[in-house]
C-alpha cells in the first residue's frame, strides 16, 4: 500500500444547507416551500425528485391519513410500553412502534407494490393484463404465500378504507394502469383461490403510491410516515390515560410461579 489518501466523494441531490440557506431538491426551503407547499407535497418532492401534481398530492395525502392509526395495535402498545420505561426519549418509543411494521402489519403495502410493479412490467413486455395477473398470483399461491394487499384479520367483509382510497384516486383522475391491475388482482384472486379476499387499505395504498410515482421499495416508508403521527398520539394519551400499569399487572400475573400442590 502506498499510504496515499484517496479523496472521498460524497454528495446528495435530496438537500443541502449552508450558513444562510436550506435547499430541498434544489428549491429554497424558506422562499419556495415554507407556507407554499404542504408536507405531503414536499415529501413527494424529496422522495421522487419531482414536484407532484395537485392530484398526486391529494391521493398520497389520503394514503397517509388512511394508515395513521388502527387502534391499540401491537405497534401502538410497543410504543406506549417503551415510553413508560424510558420517558426521556420519545424517539425510542416511536421507533419501538415502527419496528412492528412488517409483512403482516403495514409492510404488506410494499409487497403489493412489488406485485403491481411486476405485473406492469409483464404487460409492458407484451403480456395481456389478465394473463400477467394470473401468472403472478399462481406463483404466489403455489409458493404457499399470502397475496399481499388482500384480506384483513379484522375487516373480514372488506376494509372500509380501501374503497374510499380508490374513490379518491378516481375523483382526482389518478387511477390508471396500477389501479386497473389491482382490480384484476382482486377479481382473479377470488377465482384462483375460491375464497373471498377483499382488498385492504395497504393494497389500495400501494396502487395509489405507484400512480404518484413512488417506487415500491419506498412504500413501507410512507406507511411509517403515516403511523408515526398515530404513535405520537398514543404516547400523548399514555401520559394522560396510561394502559401500561394494567398491562404490567397482567404480565406479572401471567408469569407468577404458583406453588406446587
């Protein structure tokens, strides 16, 4: 080794800051964005590198609202329990809740986004949409996996959020090929499995995010953006009406060693 240092080239197109300015995707945060664009619009700008249309921002805003909270879920409980034992670090409590965003809760949005992206790729390569959907679904079912974006453990007769999300997309004239493919997925999944598998919110959200130009690998990130606000709300409620004492009492009772008879 020569021992000579090699210059390290590091840069980003997302944002930059100096003594007097902050920029996001080349726009001045103070002059161009603050008070001019919404959080959703700036988030899309930062992620995609393009300023969204009003319609795209509207549908993504609907996605963020739809996933904000779903009751006292495991992720909400994790955040509340963590905050109880470490109240000096709210970020730790929020992080604990976000770590629960996996393939069962929230993360299925990513799986559905990938499925729809693959279907769109097959169609672009010349396959008929119905054939592309059938082939992709058959591969999932044959592998013994769940079809992402369909079914819900609570909303068994249909997720009420899903239909409204698609209605928002249609009203904003954003519903295009990904929404069309999603509707085919719902139709063909029922025929293939023989089961009623209604669309859920994460499936609809995936289609809308794709229509807005957000790649599937970042879909779970938008779920986390949304759920962060809900977790902060749960932590705020924990300060006023804590559930942790009751949970701890139940855990102590469950782990108590009973004397042998």
